[in-house]
C-alpha cells in the first residue's frame, strides 16, 4: 500500500506547485476542481494546508464552498457531500473519486476487529454512495480495486463486498474540525510536558539545595568537633608539661620541711 501513497503524493505535486500562482479566490477554486478531478490524486492534506487555499475561508460565498469541498475529499464521504448545502456540483471524475474514497472510509469504520475483515452489504453501500443498483456498485468496487485503494472480493450471491485490506489513502481527520482538535490536543500535551519538566527541575533544585545545606551542616559539625578535640589535646599537653616542670621543686621543699621537723624534734629531747 505504500506504493499507492507514493503515487498519490506524486500525482498531487504539480497542483502544490500551482498554489503559488493561485493568488485569487477564483484561481484557488479552479485549482481545487482540477486536483480533485485528476487521476491518482487521493491525498489532499498538503493542498488543504496551502495558504492560498485556506484564504478561501474568508472569501465570498461564491468561492468559500470550494474549501469545504476539498475538506470532504480529504476526509469526508459522499454522504457528507450530499448532506452539506451550497456546495459546488461535482463532475463525473469527482463523483467517482469521492465514492471510491468513501468506500475506504466505510471499510475502516466497519473493520474495528482486526481478526475479521469487514464485509460491506450492498444495501447500505447503495444508500451511502448514492447508487441505484447492484451493477453500479459492483463497477465502482471494481474500479476502486484497480485503483489500488482496496483489496476486496465481490460476493453477488450474498450481496456483500468482502474487504481484505484498505490503502492508507485517507487523511488523518475523519470529521470537520478534527485536524484542529488534534493540533489542540498536541499543544495541550506539549504544555503538560513542559510544566512537568519545569516541576521536576524545581524539585531537583530543591533536593540539591537541601543536600548542599546538609553537607554544609555536617562539615560545620565536623570542624567544630575537630576543634574541640584539638583544644582538649592542647589542654592535656599543657597540664602534662606543667606537671613535669614543677615536680622536683615540690619534692625538695617537702624534703626540707621534713628535715626541719626532725631537727626540731631532736632539739626537744636533748638534756
């Protein structure tokens, strides 16, 4: 299916180049008609996003509906076209293409269970695609298969179209305004991510500040304890030094005092 995407993008490329010269609403509207009528153009996102095409939104009532038409080709269905008023008429090529693209959308809507390929009944398809009979539907399905948009088989007996696979040729949005909603959701998500990162940075800064405070406090206590130990050791050394210096003198004074006491005692006992 990737080849179909490449072919669709290549088919749209000439029309993207022409947007630069589509400076008037009429030229932009004509470019939309040509792009949606051309063979193999099935992806229109880039054309839809072109400034010259978006400018149709603020143009007159004559040309602004062409922007709505391009949106339908981008992500709408034939039923969307029928139910929307004041749209430009479709030529034969546009009608076939929009019906083909609608089959892709209908197949995806009925293919939620990946284990069971969707089987589309003739009756609802006839109604949603604006067709009159089974032959018209079968011819449309066959043309859709040959265009590489789907891999499917017709089951006329049971009035079913068995879808095996669908090309990734429908644009992201599935309803009007969905692209805007998607962008808004992405912006909101980015904002939440930024807020979360900022909160984490603030928490990390607080943790680092607390760690620095505790480290400074520990260093202060360590320095204070070392100073106290050093002062205690100094006092001990000074006391030891003082004891060593005054010891002999005290011993001599004690000896002289004892000698005097003995002499005095001897004098009292002499007749």
